[in-house]
């Protein structure tokens, strides 16, 4: 008689119960993540009155990242108000953030407002804290308008007035804007017909970015000298590849720190609008060399010479050369050619340069000036060379009371002196040249 199969079946079922779970069951258990509580600070942000910030968080695809961060850290969120992201934000910068190729910059900007710690009081914190963007945010500089606006067990939200922009995002935006400015194609209008030949006019050849402009500098200058202070900035005539206004401001600051050229700085900034005009020209690609008379030379000018409308502009136009020259290049030129005539911004007058006593001498006869302080400022676009006298065109009479030394003089000994600032302005205010009352009070 055969043995009963019952003991074998019991043994089989007991062995199956001891086997490990199936692969599908293990995979389901490992893929599950802790669910976010409805009382979480992240849910509160999405349902809060910071709608613009919540919309950007969703567009930046940051919800999974923030959910995983909440499992190990509490969060402090610095939430800008809606006006800071909608009305006060630069439209060009907002368009940059919303472009798909700049998703990384948008994520960095938003993570810069989140600190992995919920025990931070922005009004009391005087130090800086690390954010989820990997950069440090100084809490003492944030304008908090809603302290602890939303408080949850896993975090807190503080309302701030303005958007905080990290340095890396600002650099990406500036780099992208510079590339767009250089690579932009200028739209062309309808073709023009030459009335003499009845043929289409050929367009001018394209100018590569950063190359010298085709338009002569005399055509790009202002229509005429203005006795009013710096006018309001207007649209330029081309792509601004250089920050000319910053370069002009830098060279004027250099004049003040160098000493002995404060009068010239006053004339450029306060007495005329030449600083603004120089900044516009440099922004459009032009270069300039300024022959800067020192304070002692400008102090010999009479009040009658400065009281004429447009006189300061005409004087300084004759000291500006539309070329980039340094002390070395000018000295090599006069050593090689003996006499060099440089164009000036005061048409049609030219300034003559020649070699004298191991230096460069400008002008002729009693209207000459030595290169006194070489290379005060050279940045590749603007060159400033200090001279010891005021130059005048050859066909003009020598101004009275100038006290000019004879033509066979020797180069003066370089002695740095600090002269009293404001002498030119006092004379201009006395004769009613200045139009801004605040400078003459």
C-alpha cells in the first residue's frame, strides 16, 4: 500500500511560507516615499497669498526637490511680495528667467530664498546663512515686511519686500544680455533707389561687433556746446558694446585721487555736459585722448574767458584728440616724424606735437604746453595725459593775464600740489554761466 501524500503537501506549504517576498512586492515598498503632510510649509506656500512665488516654484520644477528636503530639514522661506515679482521686476530679467534654456538660473534664484533651518529670525540675525542654492544670503540686508507670515511645524515663511538676486544669476543674465546685444541683427528697411542712376543703393558693409564705428566722431557728437548741466540720457545711435559712462566716471575719479586736476573734473561734471557726451561716445565705440591741463594752468584763465557762452566746451574740445594715444606712442611719433598734427574735436583746428627736451611739447610759441603727468589714466578707450598749460588754436590771440612762460623754457619740475577746488565754479556762478542754482548757493 502506497504512503499517504498528506505529509508531503504539508512540508511543501511550510517551505513556501518561509521564502522571501517577490520582487514586485519589494520594489513597491522601496519606491514609496514619505507623503507630505497637509500642514507642511510647502503646502502652505502653494496656498498662500505669495502667488507669484508659488507659480515660479512650480514652473522651476522644484516641488520634488523641496519635498525630499523636508524629510531631513526644516525650511525658512524668504517670500518676496507679489509686486516685487510682477511690477518692480525688470521685464527683460523676468523674460530671461522664464526662458526654458535658463531653467537652472531660475532654480538657483528660488533656492537662494530658502534656508534649511526654521529657527532663524531675520530681524535679529546679523550674520549670513547658507541657502539651498549653495550661496550665502545676508539676512541683515533683507527688508522683512511680514515677520513669521506663515508658521508650520516643519518651517516658517517670512515676507520680504524685494527679490534677492544671487551673484551667479546676475552674472548669467549680464553675459546672456551682452551676447544678445552683440549678436542681434539690426532690422533693415525697404531698399532705396538712387535717383541719379535709378538703381538700388548698395547697403553699407556690416561692421563686426567691437570694431570702430563707421560714422565719424564729429557726426556723432552733440549738435553744439551746451552751457546747461548734463542732460537727461537719451537713446543712442548704435549698439553699446562698452560702458562708456562707467569709464568716464572712473577716469574723473582718478583725476580727483591723483591730485592737481580738480578744476578739470569740475568743468567736466558741473560746468558743462562733456562728461555725459564723452560717456555716450565711448559707449558707441569711439576712443578719446584727453590733454588735461592741471589746476595751476586752469587757474590762470580769466573770468571773462569763462563767461562767454560755450567757452569751457570750446576750450576742452581743443584738448580732446579722437585717437587713443599714450605717452609712449606720442613720443615715438614725434621722435620719428619730428612734428605731428593731431585732430581735435574742435574742428577744423589741429594740435601740433613735437619732441622737446626728452618730452612731448604741444602747441607753438607762447601757446605751448609740456606733457607734465604722463598716462594718468589709460583703459584702452580713454587716455588722459596731464599738461602744464591751456592750449589755444594758433589763429587765436594769446589770452590776457595768462602768464605764459617763454617758448625756450625747460620742462617744469614735477611737484604734486593740491589746489583749492571750486575756483572755476565760483567764477562761473559770478557771471551767471551756471544754470543750476544748487551749485551756486
